[in-house]
């Protein structure tokens, strides 16, 4: 595989495969992005034979001098994280020939991008309130865990929010793709030095205006954009990205935000005057006045409804006033019927039809090393990757006829492989797998960041005191 060698004998191929590859039967490629490829495989180990695994292959670093720094960052974070609403890293394998890394994840059959697209293009009706509320609550629950442990995700978008399919964790949300995530406790240099973060449609205004220092509030803006997209089935701020230079000024994206939320002012956002683009682009920013068309008119929510109140607090211009994940979990919206539940995909009403969301196609023509085989075909996997590729997410998915069968491929031949076993984080079972963390109104913004010896990160979760949640 890694050295590109091939052998015409299938039996010889199997004998030459490195030990770690013999743990899997490759089905095919299910995604591709800036950082590499994502494959679907089945485990051959006796303990979990037949279980489907997502294997994410990272390309070499841009300098060609070793392992991708993005891969290292993702591994170092994920090996320490353990939370029901965060994707689980199962194993890590390395190819010493080209220093490419292979990360093995548990599968999730769906993601929010595909769920939204299915409702918009196939069902032509909105997602029911129970599902929206359950998806949002679990997303906030996982994000609260990350922020409690000083981690900013920095690339939250629908394609990076996975939802488990059939099984014990059906309908459970998993935050995935930590390639841009950072630990932000007392940073040695401005986080803006890390380059562009957050896909542009979900990028917070302070980032668009050139802030050099920012906080976990950028994640909450992205959650607000996702919340609005779950309600309307289309992106809230769909600007055109400028890519002519590193970190260019994104006027069109700001224009889309200002047209919905109105023009920001120093009175409502005092630190606005300190942001670079506020001064350097006076003609476009300060000189152009916007009328507030009303967020409630765009998302079609009553102005005084709890849903609108929560959304508007997530989309607060001033990051210091923007609601936190912990505060959002306490919001009245989650205490009203329908109450959120652990399985977001169950029908919201008795007798309601279960929605069957499409499966990802599998490209069986691509081997683990990314090369094409002689045979080219696609089959429906019935599953989506957990831990999708960062930039661009996984390519658009189009379900194939159900009569087509899955094809298993075994063409991995490189013997110069080694496995790095960081161990699998145990899946957390039960209604609330984390230590209950009940905060009063005066303490909602406070965070506990004590590390536990076993994992390195505190396993704090959050659950509003509501006895009738659907689990």
C-alpha cells in the first residue's frame, strides 16, 4: 500500500498485509477533503467482528517533512476526550514510509448536513420540533464539555455534527472533526496566528472583523447559525468567500449578517472599535448603514418565543454577552414541550412515521492508499463516517438503489506499517453518562476545569432537571 507495490496473487496479498490492516475488511472510500481520505471498513477482530469502522487517512504535512500537524492535534485531543456527544477515537495507525496516519473511529450513519438536505430536497417539510430540540441540546451538551476543558472546536458546521443510526446510540449526536480545535487556556500568542478558522457561513463577526484574540464564543455563534439552519433548512448567512489572499476581508459575509441583524454599534458592542477591519474598511463597514430586517422574520419565529430568545442570544454581536453553552442548556426553550431526548430520530408524536434518512455511497474503486483499482463501482453503505474530513466535509452524498450490494475489498499490501494503540474510550451509556452538573442562575457561566487522573480531561456533562425527557 504505502510503497505502491502490488502482487497479482490474492493469497500473497493477504500474507503481506501488515498486522493492523488485517484487523479490517475494506469496503471503500466514503469521503475526501483537504486533509485526506475517509474509508469504510469492517472489523475482523473476534471481539467486534463485523462492526463498521470509519478510517480517516491524513496526507503528509504540506512541507513533506513528516506527520501532518493537523493529525497530531486531532489525535492528542481525541485520545483524552470521553463524552457521549463527542466522537470516539478507536485506534491510530501509522505508515512509517510516508508518515501518513490512519485514525479509526466509530461510525455515525448521519450528519446534520444530510438530514437538513433530505428535508429540503426530498421531504419538502421542516424538521419536527422534538428532533430540532434534541439535536441542539446534545450539541450544546458536548460543546459544554469541550469548553469546560478549555477546548474551542473552531469548525462547527452541519457536516461536522454526526448523528448515530441504528443501535444502542440511535439518534445520539457526536461532535466530530477536531483538526482545527485548540486548547485556549492562557495562549502564548494570539489565536488568530493559527490562520483562518470556521467555515465562512458559520464564522463569528469578531473573526470577520479581524479579532486577534477570541474565545469559545466563536463556537456559540456557529451553533446559532446551525440552529437557524435546522429551523429553516437553509444557511442563515450564505456569503461568498474571498480567497485571493491569506485571511482576506470578507465583506460579503458581513453584509449578509448585517442585513439580518442590523448594523453593529459601539454602544451595543464596546470592543468593536478595537477590531482592525472596523477602522481599515470604514467605507464598507462604518459608512454603510443597514436596516434591521428582523431575525424573527427570517427564521419565522414569534418575536417573544423561547426559541427566538435563545437563537438571538447565540447570535449576539458582542462575544462577551453571547450566551455560553452552559447557560444555553438552562434556557427555557429546553424546559418546554416537547422536551429534548437522547434519541433525536424517534417520531415526535404517536403514530408518526419514522423518517428514513439516506445512506452514504461507497466508492469501492479506491484502496487504503488512495489509489484506484481496476474495478469502479459504488454501493450504498447504510452509514456515514464519524470524524469527517475537516475542509469541505465529505462530498455531497446521493443515495443509490437499494438493490446494489456492498463489496468487500482486500488490497492492502505494504508490510512497513506499525500500529499506535492509544486505546478506545469507553462509550458512555445511560440517560446522562456524565457527572450531573446542576448550576444555579448565578453560576451558569462558571466552569470547572479540574483534570481527572484517568483521562486528563474532566468528564463534566450537563442535564437540566427535567424528569420527562424521552430516552
